[in-house]
């Protein structure tokens, strides 16, 4: 299976999200504020929603070798790319006109406002050529969107298929065991260790807000892997009398999380007990102990659930800590908890990671013919270890430099344009 195809799935879905965000925040916000008709952009959005709904199924069918679906996805990708360019162009122009209008008279703005997308036909007597070009491009995109939606119907693509098991966004539940080969992150590890250990000595509160350490970053950047390293660090082990690891992921069930913590701490299974029994047992087993709990991949924003979960923690000793890994900081409820933003992995480490999974070595010494392409591929991963690992795994039985080159030249790489979500 070609890596470009694997990566296409997740990139296209992310790219759509970028488009939705831009359509909402930037374009529509500005256009509405200025009284510009947003109908055309709304049409874009409506059709994007329709296409988005069948993306997962299209990707599945593409992977099973359906050439028509592949062509269709190529069209979708090209279109998404053009839409984004146009939205960016529009945003720049809008900002320019706004500043010009502000610096001269309000007439500039009026002119802009009423000549845009035919709000006022009379202003067409003296139309702004840039805006006419925009209008033509927007209409052209609507035409392509319509064609894509029509073809979609002929391809019998199913909507909202949730089983995306072939893709990276479906990840296996995590455990506390660390990666056997972990690259870089020395500085991050040392800094978080400091937050976990040193601060604990000075902390007065039993469970103050400072006891939560949120590790925040985009998916695949390595939050879980870093938390695993910390969890297994000898200094952490000696600092905390009790440790528990819970993979939270999609659903935040207080019952399940409490049970997982209790099992992790006591090593006993707790079948058939209700939440009250679990909480009492957990409270007893944490009583007077300094503990560390890792809640991995948290999405929950419901404050009530957090407070319910934390009840038994109150019994713990000073300096107890909770590491929360999340893509989205607002999910962490305690105001004042200092987030630790996890940035991209360095290029050198991404290269080693890719080489490790592709060649079983941390460099290209035994495969000099693959080195240049390997390094360029690592650059394409833009600091995401998940991408480097996926590429490495996909290339692990491949020693033909032409095949490596072909992946490097796949136009899928044009898509993300370095955007973070
Ligand atoms: N520094 C690293 N060294 C080696 N592998 C890493 C590193 N960081 C992440 N990985 C691997 O990359 C993949 C994605 O990392 P993960 O920690 O799951 O990301 P996140 O939790 O931010 O979504 C995992 O398979 C992980 O083991
Ligand atoms: Mg994770």
C-alpha cells in the first residue's frame, strides 16, 4: 500500500477542517461585518459538508484499489487546494481594502462593499477588477464543486462511515510502556520532570491546581510517548508511591477511569462494583500517599465529570500530580494549571525515527543510496513523529531508491502547507 495513499486520508480530512475554519472565521466573519453577500461562500460550505461526509468511505475504496474513486479524490484534493488559495487571497485583499478605507475615507469601504459579488449592480459601471476576478474564481469553484458532488453520487459513496480502521486517526489504546526507541525530547523531559518532582516538594496544597500538568499539542506530535518516558523514569518512580496510567481517549466515563486507576494501583480487578465502592476503595488506597496519575488523550470539557473524578484524589499526599495529555487545552478544567506546549520533534530526530522504522538503524550508514531521499522525506513530516513512524513502517521492506523517490514526489505532500490544527 503506497504511503501517499495512507497519508492522503488523514491530510485531506485535516485540510477540509482548515477550509471550514477559514470559511467560518475569516471570510464569512469579514463579509458579514461589511454587509457583503455570503451566499456563495455558504454554497461552498454546503457542498464541502456533502463531500466531507463521504471522504472516509472514498478513502477506504481507494485503498482497495478503486481507480475511479482515486481520480475523484485527486479532484477533491486539487479543488481543496485551490479553494484555500482563493480564501487566502480574499483575506489579504479584504485586509488591504479595510486598511486603505480606514486611512482615507469610508468611501473606499463602501465601494468595496457594494461592488463585491454583485450586491449593487450599478456599481458594476465602475467595477473593481480584482473583485471581478474573485467572483469569476468563486463561480468557477462552485462549478467544480457541483461536478464533484454529482460524480460522488455516481460512485455510490456512503456517508459518515465511522470505521476508519485503516487510518492513523484510529489509534490503538495506549499503555504506560514506553517506546523501545525514543528520540530526542531531552529538554522537554527535563522540564516536565522538574514540574513533577521539584514543585512537589514545595506544594502546600494536597491537590491544588498546580498539581495538574497538561501536556498540550497536536495529534501525533508525541505527547503520549513523552508521558510514557516520564512515567517510567527512575526519578519519577522513586518520587511517587503510587502511579496509574489511564488511556481516556474518546469517552470520559468517570466510572471506567476510576476503575482503571484503582486496578492500576492495586493490581486487583474490580469487577461488578459501583462508582461509590470504587471511589471509596480508591480513596483508601491513595490515603496519605504521593501519587501520579496520567490521563492520556483527554477530550472531556464537562467540569462536573472532572470534579467527580477528582474526589478520591483528595486523600493523597502533598505533591501528588496528574499529567493530562490533550490536543485541546480548554479541556483541562483547573484554571491556573500551567500547560506544557509540546512542539514538533526536531528534523534530526524525525530522520532517525524514520530510519529506525524503515531500516532498523538510527541512520543511513548502511544505506547511503537512500540517505538523501530519506532526509527529504523526514522534512515532509514537519516534526510529527507519527508521520515519520508511518513512513518508516511503510518503507520497511523497500530498499529501491526509486520507490523512495516516488513517494517523495507524490503531490500529496503539497497539501498541508505547514498548517497546524
Ligand atoms: N520522540 C519520539 N521517539 C520515538 N517515537 C516517537 C517519539 N514521539 C512520538 N513517537 C511515536 O510517534 C507516534 C505518535 O506519538 P504519540 O505520542 O502517540 O502522539 P500524540 O500522543 O501526541 O498523539 C507513536 O507511535 C509514538 O510512539
Ligand atoms: Mg496521544
